[in-house]
C-alpha cells in the first residue's frame, strides 16, 4: 500500500492539461464489444480503473493494440464468452464498478452474459435497479446465484420498448443504450441521463452505424440495427480533474492555467466555483485561474447563505462537491454543501476538522462550512483516502496546509487521477510517494 508525504504551504505555478475523462472511458471501452470490427479510442486516461477494464476486456478475447500512451485499437472479433464463468473473471469484475457496463454490449451481441456484484467506491448505496429493470423490459431474464453473488442473464431476443427510467442513472442509461442499439425495433428512453459522456457514447455508436436521436436531451430514441461496424473516437477532457485543479489553485493561492478543457462541455462547473468567489477567466479553450486573489463566497439574492447541491446533468456533478467543500474552508463567508445523491461522501470532513477547518456536519448529506478567509492555515496531519474524490480533496487540503501531511491508501486516488503526484510536482508541489 502506498502513501503520499506532502510538504504543504507552497504556491504553485504554470499550466496543466487534464487527462481523458474517466467516466466516459468506462462506457466507451465497453462499447467496443458491440462490433467485430476495429475501434480506435484516443485520449484514454492512464489510471487504475481504466487499465483494469482494458485488462478485463482483453481477458474476454478482445485484441488490444497500444498505438501510443493514450490510444488503443480494440478488435472484438473473437470474444470468449466462457471466460465470464471463470473465478478469475468474477474476481476482476467484482473489483471494478465499471464492469457492470459490459452487460449491455454482451447481451446485445451475444444474447447472454454473467456479471458479479460490482465494486467501486464505498460511498453508500449505489443500486443497479435501473439497469436490471431496463434489461427486463427489453426481454432479458435474470437469475441471481447467491452462492457466487453473481447474475446470469439470458437475452436471446431483445425487443425495443418504451422505458421511463426510475432515475437518470448515467451508467444505467449507457448500459441500456448499448443493449438497445442491436435490439429489434424502436426503444425509447425517457428520463435518460444526458451528461456529455452519454452524448459522446451516442455519437460514437452512431458512427458505428447505430440510429440514436435526441442526443443531449433526456428523451432518447433508438432504432435497432442488425450489426455495428468500426469507428474512431476521442474522449473529452476529464471535467472532474478540471474542477479539482480549479480548487487546487484557490486553496494554494496559486495562479494556474488549465489547458484544453473543452469549455463547451463543462456545464455549471466554472459558474459554481465563481460563486465561491474564485476568479476564472476563459481564454479560448483554456481556463486561467487567479487563485492568488482572496475569494468570498456569494450569497443568494435575499442575502441568505449559499447552498451548493449536486443534481443530475445539467446540474452540478456530485463528484466535485468534496472539492467545493475543501475550497470553502479558506474562503471568506459561509456555505451549505448538500450531497443529495450519496449518503457517505461527506464523512471525510472529520479529517478537515482535525486540520483546523470550521465545518458542521449536519447529517450524512449536509455540511456547513465557515471559511477561515486565509487568516489561519490548515495544519498537516496523517489521514487515509476513503475514495477517489475525497482522497483528492484531502490532497488539496494537505497542499495548502502548514507543515507535513501523510495520506494513506493513495491507491484510491490512483483509480481516478493519472500520475497526480508527478503532474503536481511539476507545478511546484512537494509530494513524495512511499510504499
């Protein structure tokens, strides 16, 4: 197990470019199973979760050709379905939540699949009902094997249908999309997720020969086709990394340029950080963050305390609430952070309180942060990364803190952030990775 030792209190400078989008990659990589023809994917992030999924796809018999550090060609012409029934597959798939999205492509193309209960961050209940109910409406039949904690699914003839999804699940929408493109007839997905990553998946599938309309809305129409062909696709920059770098600049009082961010796909992210008082300038497709300036949290028009809450796209992404919370600790003013979608994502605030932050944890979903206005620096402590996003929030806090901090279990951070210590050290940070 690895740790980070951080010498805090250093100002950073320079420019940094975000990696390819993790959450997009997990969908796009599963989609290569829909065709036997080659699919070229570019801007693939070099992170643990994505590399594990590529390894799992290769184990299924997909030919993986590494063309450059961030691009691969995938050819799924000789898929070994029997591998799904091996103990090795069960172990690898159970350790990776993104493996659930293998189900849609395998059902669509081969009519059967098996999936163990997937893993991922321990951030509360993350139910799979949207996936399973949708597959059943398309004609799939599920059998749960309690002994192996796995689901065996039969879908010899998927039939298009109308679905009103019970929640705008991103992974659920992606899974059902990938199943519906090869189903017979028309499928309608209402209350579908419409994140940029879902839009990217739709565009790639259409280039492969799918017929999807309504892209960018919550009402998707899919006309099933008999087969799909090859395509090429480039992933968007990771909006969660971009938001993390904005928060990093503010907390370390640094002026940073974030290059090639895909401004048109960031939604409310710049606006929310601007309401936190951070000076962000858009220059072409770059963001210039003037973190050296003090920042003051906005209020609502009637003067009441600002509330920042997560919501399905185009609302503010839940993956950045932990970053906003950390940023608020050194702001001027008070903010209520409301994490609606997961009940355990705020439990890392006890570490921030130990560092000297003024935070009231109201309940598992809400925390009130009273900013220190940079009058008192946080102090370095030893802490453990509980999940990807909280881990990076704690890293940002440690980089701003006075003295030395140690973060244990940084493998959680590595799951979502590509060589984060190397990249931040290039900006002037002091992060040492130790075993």
